[in-house]
C-alpha cells in the first residue's frame, strides 16, 4: 500500500476529495451536479454513471465559456444601444472577463475530475 498522495492538478476542485480516498467519488458527483441545470438531477443515467455526469458538466461549462466569450466580444458594440453609460459598460466588460477566467478554470477542473472518474471506471460499457 502506497503512503503517497496522488499529485493533483492546481485546477483540481477543492470540494472534491483526492481520487482513491474514502468517498471521493461521492464528493465528485456532488460537485458536478452543482454545475448542471437542476432538471438533470433526476436522470437515472447521470446518477448511476458519474462519468456521464462529468461529460455533461464539461459540455455545460464549455457552453458557458462560449456565452461569456461572446458577451465579452460584443459588449462594446451592443451595450451603448441599451442606453448604458460608459462606466457601466466598462464594469460589464470587466465582469465578463473575470467570469471567463473563472469558467476556464472550472472547465479544467471538470476535465481533471472526468479523467479521474474514467480511470477508476474502466468497465463503462455495460
């Protein structure tokens, strides 16, 4: 039995226990469920197969990255037409930029968790 702890990526979610530790998969599922719309919580396939939940969470976060990127790229052109003052537009641009950074970090965390789940579950073809 190894006494070393697996080295985790800096993007590993702090709410998810280390792979292989007691109850780590449950902590991963709990964290991943927070990333998908609530209506998906009742789908049995996502509940039975955490790797499917991770896949869906990855797709969800990637879509959010695209939305934030589009919002950031179009803010200067679109927001003045809404009657917003320059200060509000600048604040909104900073908000979108910060959100994009957070979402990209989150996407890397989801990818790390998905890879760990897949490595633990080699027999997913049931």
